[in-house]
C-alpha cells in the first residue's frame, strides 16, 4: 500500500466579519421589536418573549469573539435577520463553488501542484447549496481538472471523512492526488433570531491535497499514519431542511429547518466520545496523548476542547499544543480543524506527531494521525 501524504492546504477567509457586539446589539433590537409586535400573545402565554443576550455571555459560553461571513448585508437588519445573497443564474459560478475554488487554488499552490496533477475532487462540508449537479464537479470544471468529483455531507466531521476517502483512493492507487475542499457557507442556515445559536457559526473555505509520498514536492508535508472514524445516531444536533417540505406543506424555513441543537446534551455526550476516540486511535500506534506535538481539533466550543484536553492530558492543553482559531473564525462546521492545521503546522519538525480530529452532528467523529516528513 502506498504511503499517503497531506502535501498542502489552503484557507479562504471572507472579507466581512461581525463582532459579538454587533451581533448582540442587532439581536437585542430584534428581541425588543418581536416582543412589542407580539405583546398580546406573550402576555396571554401563547408565545414566549425573546430574552436579551450579551457579548460577555457569548464569549463565556463559546470562546467566540467574532466571525467571518460571506455576505454581511441583511444579517444585522432586524426586519430580515439573514444574509442577502443575490440569486445567480445557472450559468454563473455558484457562491459555494466560488469560495471552494479560492481555497482549492491556495492548496494547490501550497502542495506545488497544478490541476493536471489532480485526479479527483471531493467537496466535503455541512451543507451544499443545491442537490445537483455536485459542487465538486462545478469546481472541477472551473479548475480544469480531469477525472471525477463528488460531494459528501457529514456535518462537522465532513472534512476529516472527506480526507479519509481521499486517503483510501491514493493508497489503493485509484488516484494520484486528491483535492478535498470544505466550502463552509453556513450563514444561510443560521437562525439569527435564536439567542442560543445565532452566534455560533462563521463562513470559510479550506482545502487540502493528498497524494502519494512518491510525488511529494512541497516544503511542508505530513505522512498519514492512519485514519479513524465513528458515528452514533443522535437528534441533539439537527437541521430538517430538505425537499420533502414541498410535500408536507410545512414552513420550509421554520426554526426546525435551520440549525438547532440541545447544546448541554451535546457537550455532555460528545466530549467523552471524542476523548475516547483519540485515545484509542493513538493506542493503535502505541502512542499516548503526551506523544503528540500538535492537536488540530474541531473548533466548535472552547469549553469542549478544554474538557477533551483535560481528559487526555490531565491538564489543559497549551495554545501551542492545541491552537484555537474559533475566537476569530467561530465554529466553521467541518473546516475548523483544517483552519487550525493550515495556520499552525509549519513550525513542526521532522518526526513530530499531530492529529486532526473533528466531531459533530450524527454524532460523527473523524481523525487522521500524521507525522511530519
């Protein structure tokens, strides 16, 4: 079996950002407007009043201070509370392909590769903006890549699961090099009127190149020692958006069709699962957490990552051991661990071990144990 390597990565960051203060001021103004408009029903007990929030609450609950967003217009308008994205014609590049293409080009440059070197493209993310044709095939066309492409959705574990599929293709010799792209355009799926979830997500796009060790020519590359994945069904993180609502006559954009979760249950259940997953992955190589030079963890919530590191190390991981990017990027669905990898891998020395690990809806957990070449 061929040795498979991560030979390059790319990160596209939107030009717009929203601070906690901006977001909370808008939400609180909306809450006042909603409560006034629905005063009669609220007073009679038919509806619950919208509570206020604070920037301090958001940072304490999540570690998030700001987030990047593909389109800021509309999000802070209390009469809209969602991005305003102009509709694009079928012959125009879609928004998601646009941001994925940006990250893909950066990853190719990082890996010292061209489109001619790539045999397959996987777009792996939490949401795609349409069912078909695949966003991956659209990006394939824009890049001029031969071969094939497909989309896969595994919520916040999509990036690692996508890399798993790429690893298997290269290891089997069915592809020379695979481009895995994570265009996380999640802002349209956020309920900006919900106090408990409106602050969680940001938009971004990441990409990585996986190839055989025999063809690597980049400055920074990582041997993939193994991959590991698990899923366990849970309703605690859910989005019911889909084409079935055309037949059920429900509101296709109702609160349950957007992202929603039972945050406390997720925290309680996912943290031990993730810690056990990482421990078992390392043990398969006769390694322990202390042997790792770097942890590139899913960037959902600082308190989750802190608890996971305490379970594994018996103490909090340092910022050098487990870099944090969610303070400025927020939760970027599957892209969080890849952002951390992209920004914090060049300082590792040959032989250093690292792990990329994601966890999210499903539940799903995916990891790649790597070693600097």
